[in-house]
C-alpha cells in the first residue's frame, strides 16, 4: 500500500493540478496538508527529481510548470473521463522487482478490487513461462488487482479480455496493432505488449487475480536485450513518437473496467467480444506452430471458440481445439 509520504506527495500533485497557472502559497499548502514548511519543501524537491517543474517566487509561492510522463495516481485519474472502479488507488513506484509480485503480496492480506501497482522500472519483471521481462524506463509496467472476478472455468477470460482492453486503448491512441493468441499485442508483426495473470482460486471461483501488463512504449529497441530485438518492438520504435502514458493507462483501465464488470456480473466474458477479437487477430487465417505442454502441433488457425480456445485445422484435414500454448511462428512471419 502507499506510505503516508506517498499519499501526501499525491495530495500535493493534486493541489497543483487543481490550480493551474496560479502560484500556490507554501504557507497555505503546508497548512492545508497539515505538514511543516520543511516537509513541503522536501516533497517539492523530490517531485522535481521525478520530473515535475516548479517556478518559485519569493513571498508568492510555487507555480507548476512541468508535469512528467509517469503513472502517478493524480496524473492517471485526471485523464479518466468516466468514473470506474479500477485505479481508484494507484501505487506508483520508481522501481520494484515485479509489480505482479508486489500486488500479490498486498493481495494476500487485503485484495482490494481495482488496486493498481505501477513502476517506472522493474528490476525483476516476470514474463510467461518463467521468462525474464525486461522493463526499462519509458515502458508501462503495471498490475491491476481484481477481486472475485469470475468462475474458475472463466479464468482464461481475464487475460483474453485484458488483451482486448489494451488493443482498444492503443487503437484510440492511434497505434496500429493486432492481438496474437492468446493475449500478446503486436505492432507491425512484433511484440509490443505481454500480459501475465496470476490468481488465487477456490473450488468454484477466482478469489482474486493480479493482471500484469507490460508495454514497450517510450524507449528504443536498443534498450531491450539483443535476443528479443528481432521479435519485439516499442511504440517509439514503430512511430518515432512518444505517448503520454497516464492517458494510455486511463484508457486501458476504462476499457478493462467495462469488460470485467460484464464478466463478473455474468453478462458475458470472452464470448461477448469474440468477433472483435477475431477482427483484431494476427492469428486467425494463419498457418501456425503451437508449443504446448503435450507437444507441438502445426496447422491453420481457423477460428476461436467462446472460451478462447483456438481451432486448428491440421494438414490431414482433422481439427483440434487448443486451450493453451504459445505460437512459435506463422509461415515465415513472426506472429
Ligand atoms: C509475457 O510473457 O508476455 C507476459 C509479460 C508480462 C509483463 C508484465 S510487466 C508488469 C507485470 N509485472 C511483471 O513482473 N510482469 C508483468
């Protein structure tokens, strides 16, 4: 959870955002927050270190002149256009091992629905299949906690719906992308975003789940390890432009909120967005090779069912449903 210092930091940011272009008196602000002038001064210094800019005028106060591109709660929340239940609390860390691990640790004692952990850098980011997820500065590394989201039988919907939410948000921000089964996001055939869900279940329900989303945004490919450069990409690499990450996170949370609400209310999970998923898919209609625990199979990905399983037509004409696995390649393309 957030420390008291972090909560005061966010209150200070909120106060400045609510007073754009006006100098804020240090005296008034420290009184309003119940902290000393020295404590306020220290907070202002640490805000400057994370990219905020202030103009200080003697006897008048501080004026906010610069806002950083970081996933801080007040910056994300002011980008929300509708009230949602996800992201009412965002714990932003300059660095952590893994936002999923951090969220899981908190969820063990108190799984607060909608609690988000975001980090500027991850030192031990985790990918699927126990892989390392390189998470340099400039990316979006965050985890959303959802409580009692669905039946165990629908657990796969959590990641499938998350990929749809990310897809919609990227499209809304002008990024050309596709979904690769089961839940990777590609840009021009290369991986831009991965999703890792971890959950606690009982016999029937998912008690809580942490949905970790990692997106390569405002950094170049040189910041990723050499071995993934042929198959991964970043938004900056593809568009030569930077995206304001708080706005993208607000959109992802908004889309995710709508999809997860429908899922937990029983109005529909993946089945509801299946057609949209197919339209966005980089997989359907391709010849694929899928690595599964029971062995690799090859064939044409012809459809996806209401549970998110892939229908593969093999060379001998037989069809099979694949529930989980990893697509290795499709013809000569890396999708
Ligand atoms: C994949 O292998 O495709 C999944 C990658 C998931 C990475 C994200 S980054 C935020 C969250 N924290 C982690 O340690 N992993 C996930």
